[in-house]
C-alpha cells in the first residue's frame, strides 16, 4: 500500500477582500457510504490527533449522530470536553435549519420591511421545508466551526451520507454564482434608479456602497468565500472510508469522480476492516484492485479489523496510532 507522502501543514489562504485564512488549522472531512465505519474512523482520527498533542475538535454533521456513542460520551450541540485535548459536539440539523431561517428573516426584514404588509414573512418561513435548506444550514454550522479555529489545531468532520455531503461541498461555488448574478442585477437597478432621478432633477447621487442590499450581498459573498476556504483551501483533506465489497467500492468510485468534477481531490482512501487472508482475491472480486490502479494518485491505506476491541478507548487509540503514522500528520503545527 502506498502511504500518504508530504506534509499537511496549511498554507495561508488569502484573497483581496477580507477572506479568512485557516493557516493554523487542519481540517479532515471524513466521507463514506453508510455502514463502512466512517464515524468510527472519525473518532479514531480525532482521538489519535489529540493523543499526539494537538488540540482537536470532532464534529458530527451526520443526522444519525453516532459519534458520541463511539467516543463514549453523550454529546449535544455544544463542544464537550472528551479528554485533555479533545472536544466534540453534534450539530442538530432540525435546530440548525430553524436557526438559519430565523437569522435570514432578521437580516431580510430591515431591507424589505415594506413587504410585510403582503405577509412576506409567511413565504420566507416556508423556506424551512424547501429543498437545499439542510445544506445551507450546514454551511452556517461550518462557518461557526471555522470561527473556533483559534482554539483548535485540528478539526475532524464526520459528514452526512455521501449524497448530502457532495451537495454541501459544491454549494459554496453555486452560491457564489448566484450572488454574483444578483449583484449584477442590483447594480442595473441602481443605475436605472440613478438615471430616473437624473431625469427628475432630484440631484441625489446613488453610490453602490451605500445601498443596503448591495452591502448585504457583498457581506454574504465574503462569508461564503470563508466557508469555501474552510472546505477547499489549503489544509483541508478529504478522507474516503470504504470496505472491500462491491457496493462500497462502486460508491467510492462514483464519489471520487464527482469530487474531481467539482475540483476536490481525495487525500486518502481508508480501507476499513481490510481482510487478513488472501486480500488480493477480495480486492479483485470487489473491483477494488481496478479502482486502486485507476487512481494511483490517491493514498490507499489498509486498516485492520480489530473486532470488539474497536469499541474500547484502547482499541481506538491502537488503530489511531496506525492511521496518523500512515498519513504522516504527526508533525504538523
């Protein structure tokens, strides 16, 4: 098996216009098909990083919320101390959606207060059940997680099912396209308003920077750029968890392809519960052998099946030591 080479130290991500830098933090986005052990690996990695001396935050974005069960702690939506250098919490998706909608209502009312006579609030509230709200709410959660970067040197994200995670990862780019389009439309509106005022002779000049709607769009654009930097900037690593069976291998193949389409690279594929006896036969029959050959740029790491030992802190630590050694991440700042 090829092991992950090179340092995972972050480089400063900068862009003109207040984009946040995450040069002091490593982010590990752990993905995988349900049942492959994604949550267990997330817990293993978080424990290993904290045991190696790094202030670590483990976050469950998965609605199933099994991270606390694996870590052996009852978690909620506030960071809880698990060990000396490990904190963990679970994002409650329903609560996050309601918070996101309420926040957007509070931001929108001052801009379009005159529309309240048409019960605009009722229509905005209906967004709670609209497609994509869960993903937008998770983006807001990721923004809040990113704000904790001064407190932690590493963050491990236990992600939702693959489909939702892929939509989440692509949402910043899609949102930026919409914001740029809306800013263009708003600019045209302001230009036409200025033209009409010139005809009327009011003499009042309109500056785009003074327009509250344009200011809000610019603010939100910077916010989305921050989130994109967190998910896709230097120091962000995607780890795919799979097992040696046809369904898991096929989903991993599709995920690698879709991530590549969206500009994301996979840092490592973690083969959980790798077979001890005749592994090459199992790799060939499941299609894993062909997938590994097709993606030689990815590190393929075998993790042993520890059986019942994995349910103990000692088992998690044992597997975790192997994992961070394979990934060569013990030396990052």
